[in-house]
C-alpha cells in the first residue's frame, strides 16, 4: 500500500541523515529527524501496525536538536524548525502522504523519490525537480489521491519555482495549495505556514507580473509569522504569537515590514522594522539589526508629519553604524550604503522643514561617504555570500557600488530603495529629482 511505498521513499532521500529510535507497536507516531544545510525539521508519520518493520532502528546522534512543536503544530503531519542561518528559503518539508484507496504504482513512487531527492539533496537541483514534480502531481490528480497530498506536492513545486525566480508560477501553485490547507484542519498548519510565506515572497520578485495585492501579501506574511510561533499556550494573543514569529524569522519579519511600507502603512511598517531589528539583535546579527533600524528611520521620515522624536531616532541609528564590525565586507559596505540613504532621507525632511543648513550638512556628509564607499567597492570587489533572492533584506537593495549623490536624483533609483512616494516628493525639493 501507499504507506509502505512512502517508507521506501524516505531512506533514499539524501537529506535523511538519521532516524528516531525504533517505534514499538504500542506507539502510533514516529518522528524522523534530519538536518539539511543547518536546518532541522521533524516529520511525523502516522503509522499502521503493519509498517513497523520498515522503520530503521538507527538512533539519532545526540548533537541533533529536536524540532520544537507549537500549539499550532502539535497535531500536524509536518512540524518544522526554521533556522535563521538560511534567510531566503522556507524550511524543507516532505509532503505528508496518507493511505489512499487507489495507491500510486511503484513506478509513480519512483518518480516521487527522484523528484524529492533533487529537491532535498544537499545541493538541490530545482530546475530538474520541477518537471518531475509536475508529472507526479498530474499522476496524483488523475488517480484521485487526497487533496491534501496534491496540495503538499504543489507547495514543494512552488518552492522550486520560487528558487528559480518563476514568480507567477510559484504564486499560482501556492494559491492552489493554500485553498486546500485552509480547509484541512490542524494537520495542515505547518504547510499553510510555508505556503503563505512562499506566496508572499513570490510577489516581491522582479519577475512577478500578476496584479499586485499588497494587502494579501502583508496578510500572508503575518499569518506565516504567527504560525511559526513556538508558543505552547493557546491563551497567548495573536500579538504575542506574532512577536515570537518575528524572533523565529527576522528575515521574514523584515520582508513583512517592507510590504507594509510598500502599501503605505508607514506607522505599522516602522514598528515592524523596529521589531525586526530587535529580532536580529537577539540572534547576534548586529549588522542586519542596524540595517533594519535604518529602514525604520527612513520609513518614519516618509510620514506626512515627522516629529522631533522621529528625527532623533533617525540620527541615533545613523550614529549606530559605527558599532558595526565583522569580516563580511559586502555586508559592511551595505550598512554604509544604508547609512547614506538614511542621511539623504534626513536631509530631505530637514529641507522641507525649512532647516536648510542642517539639511545641507547631512546631504554633504552623505555624498562624501558615498564617494569613499565607491572607492572602497572598486578596491575590494566584494561580493555577497551566496545567491540572495530579490525578496530578501540582502537581495532587495541596489549594490553598495551603485550609491552616489547623482543616483539619488533619479526617481527610479529611489523606487529601487523602496522609498514611498511621500519621501520621494520630499527628496525632490532638495535634490530636484527627475524621472
């Protein structure tokens, strides 16, 4: 039957590095643990008494941490533990495959094995996995497999499309999966978390051409962050779960804040950037904490009325860039570029408040810093570590070498920075911004 076939799939996957101890017939669940590029997850499979002989008896190494479960995921088929070392990928999750009346053939299972192996290999090959998953999904649909299984496979296929920058295709598959997960009860919450995060991220890629729906994207991010909460108390408020979700995934928190800013929810965006900054700081990522704080300050500068407190905050976070240290040259250059951006935003606000000497001083400092930065970029030729998708904090902004006072006079460059129209207008009065 299908359950036996699935246990034939799992041992062949390269990502399965270890299994939990043998399950006795009296137990109904077995948690398989694996580590993939630093990410740990637990796959809970409901076992029948006939499947026990198929479980390897190998014991997981003591160094492998257990994936925490939450009140949302205690009864789910897949429980995930996202790590913060991989900012732009959703944690991998093998679709939960239940018993079906008409199981796929052994040949169909072999295709599934091959597809999942390419997805979860230590060196994933999403381009090769994509057509295989498409074929497997067609088989699952034609043989009337449960909708949840098909939706889980669609989510994995969408993950591949997302990694290949195929935004529209990813968005469509995530949407189809989400419609099923929302009606599938507690077992689907972990999958719903991943699909919601993936759909939100697909809309931030440059290749996304469908009609924008920033409200939906913000809602997707919010839901994903709430579902990622580690809270064990059903009494915790949504706000508390959201806060914990920020801590769990500061990168997604930053993306959520950026989406709020794009939709002109400036006050909420500023608050979210501050929380993202706190979350980065809590995991010891000081450079990205400062970057998020600078984004919070720039967003506050975009509001129609900017208070003295907001100006003080912006000045303070600009000064905090001197505390950033490290060996990642590209990241350090990015902090300087963001500092210069914040100085131009501050100068724009001051100019519009008729505080022109202060504005000119900030603008002059920004231009001088960008000149030095440009020379450093040419000298060091630093590159970002790994491929950074455009929806992430590290991949969404222009390269440090692109920053110059001349570029700040171009509307398109300011849009690339994610500046709201209100701030572009303020900058236009200072810099005579052109289209």
